[in-house]
C-alpha cells in the first residue's frame, strides 16, 4: 500500500509540525500526539485530512502520494487520470467507472464505508494493469 511521506512533506513545506497538527486535527484535544501517531505509522489520515493537507502545502493529492495519477473534482465526481486511463468516482453512489481512451472497460462500487485513498489508487492500479 502506497502511503504519504508526511515527514518529508512537512520538512519541505514552510509549516512546522505543530502548525500541521493544529490544521489537520482541529477538534482533537492533543493534535501533536495525533500527528505523531500518523508519523509513526500507527494511524492514517482520513480523506478530509488528506484534502486539508493538500490545500495547506499546495500539492495535489497525487503529488502527496507520489503516484502517477492526477485528480480533479467535477460536481459530485472525482476524476483520476493515468495516461490514457480515466477513473470516475461518483461520490453520491460510490460507483467507479474506468475508461481506456474514453471507452468504458470496468465498473465497480465501493462497499466499504471508508477507504484509504492509497488503497483506492492501488485498486485502480490493479484494474489498469490487468487491462494492459
């Protein structure tokens, strides 16, 4: 599973660990401890925290992961692009349609209530690899 190298991202940004902790965990009584758990790989950021981090450090989500996927949002859809491949996640139905050169070749529905973005991107990579 591909993860975000949060330590490097913070080090290369203009923000301190304390500022990142306060931003990512605003309702947590101990935001620095929560950030330390993520840095020590005992916890993961959720999708909202990843989005906040992306905006804070001015990197796209795919850049945070170091993946080749790029991401855009359109209305209630998230579009992940990788070369000639495009995956469209409908956030109201949680269905994903995967296209190759604008031709639909795979469709699936997320059944988990929550999913780590890296796990979702890994699934997309597997689907694309099988299609190649």
